[in-house]
C-alpha cells in the first residue's frame, strides 16, 4: 500500500513550552489540539479520528479517549500510540493509512507531557532509568545518556569524529532556536561552551544533551482530495525500521534501522536524499544527529562530522535541520518530541515559519525511540510535489 499523495497536514499547533506548571499533560495536549484545529480551519465536529501518545507523568489507560472527550470529539477511529520517540512520524503515517482505508476522514494527531514541572530534570532521568529492561539494564543502573554515550563513542572511534564536530550540532541547534521567540533555550553557545559544560556520560556533556520540557504539539491530517487552496504539507512517503529492543542486541553500534525506514519512505515518495530541502532529525543527543544523517543518506558515511562543521545543516546550508532548534534547544517533553519535528517541517512547507522560513518543497522527518530501537521516517511535500 502506498500513502503517496493520499493525505495532507492542513493544520498545526503547539502549546506553550518550557515550564508550564499550570497545565498537566492532558491540558497541554488539548491546548495544542485546539490550536491545530483552528489553524486547519475546520470544526471540531469535522474531526472523526484521534491519535495521541501516552502521558508519561500522569498516564491514563485510554489517553486518546480522554483527549477526545475534553475536545468534544466523538471519533470513529481512535488510537493511543506508543512507539517511544518514534511516535510522531508513526502517528502521521497511521493517520494517513486510516484515511486511505476509509476509517476516518480527518484525524487529529496530538501529543503532550509536562516532564519539567511534573517530574523535574532529576525525576525524569530517574524515571527513565527505572523503565529500562528490568533484567539486563535497570539493575545495573544504566541511564539513557550512558546508553547513547556508548553508541556515540563507538561511532566517533570508527570514523575519527571529534568532540568538536559533535558539539557543532548543539551550536547549530541553539543558533536556529534564536530565530524563534518561543524556544526554551535561545542564548547563543559556542563549541568551547559545549566542551566546557559538565560531563554527563563520556563523551556526552550537558550541552550535548536534549532539554527536559513541558509542551505539546498537534497536527490535523485529512484526505488530499479535501485540500483546497489552503496551505498544506502532503504525505509523500513513510517507513519504519526495527532491528532490536536492547542496544546489546543491536547488529551494529554505528548504523541502525533508520537505513530501512528511510529507504522505505524514499521508495514510497519516489524521491531520493538529494531532493530533500529541509529536515527534522531526532536530536536527543548531538552525536545522534551525525549517525542519523548518514543512515538516511543525507551525507556520506563517516562524513557527517565535517558536513555539520562546514555548516551543512544550518539555515542557509545544504539541508537545514531542525530549524526551530530541535530537542536540544527548542523543547523536549518526551514522547511529543518527534511530533514537534513533524510540525516544524510542516510549518516550513506551509510557509508559516516567519523569521526562519526557507524555500522548501520537500521535507524529511526522522524520529527515533529507545536506543535506536524504533525508527520512523516521514517525507512531506508542498502541493506542487503531490
């Protein structure tokens, strides 16, 4: 089954982000959802599908049902989607598939959480550590940064990537965050600042690590046939890839199933990496972006460090990445993080990016969850590409 050109994002929305103590995860999700519905120019009664992620801080067994109820929606298609950090792209792919199958005509995709005000930084890190594999990881005190540090160390060793090159990712994300007044962190940083920040898990330093935030993102997806002259981001391609659950079972420590998810998305979209104008790349840690750029074919294997250092992912570069500042500088509320990437790329294609607007016709979003365990890739395009 192909999803190419069958569905489109017609509305996007975000809640307030950063520290938002007056809203819990559901409240943030509902806020972003209302903004997306308003942006789409549709009535709530037009929405007949709802897809959400679980809320980490205060979970409900049927999260999508809670969100739909608070919005006054009576959906005929509904899913609470848990694909970890890969959920954002997967939810959009699922919405497009549901529309193509006739299960719904207009689907709200929304995700939010309040990790910063609900758990705090230390509490979030501790809770993530407790949720590692109960037999092979949690008893040994493995943290999320430690697991990613092992992978990034292996990648840097294999390809001769320096800490300065990895740090350039964080510097670029902070530069992009400076183009939006909403970013959680927008003060410029340098490579020296990154390398001088406290060590978390070698080689990862504090400024190599993504934020912990409150926030929610949402998108309204409908049939391409229902799109008139309104701004829209059409679904061109989608793919997923899975190779392991625990990193100790991964076939490789330097390349992952983003290769498969990207290939499947490119094949469905009938395009290749050279045609991508803008990208949203999951940036939970700076070195992760280097690996994903290569796995997705956006630069040659082993050359991502030089590519980033030379300005390849900056606004104005070869392929601008995370033009809002990404998880490293814009916000990262957990499961919603990947959907923020989707919303930002859709915003670029819909010509709603204000000061950071670039000339883009095709955008790629890649989400990743676990320790490279879940991978989902989405390709979006303007009306001229459908």
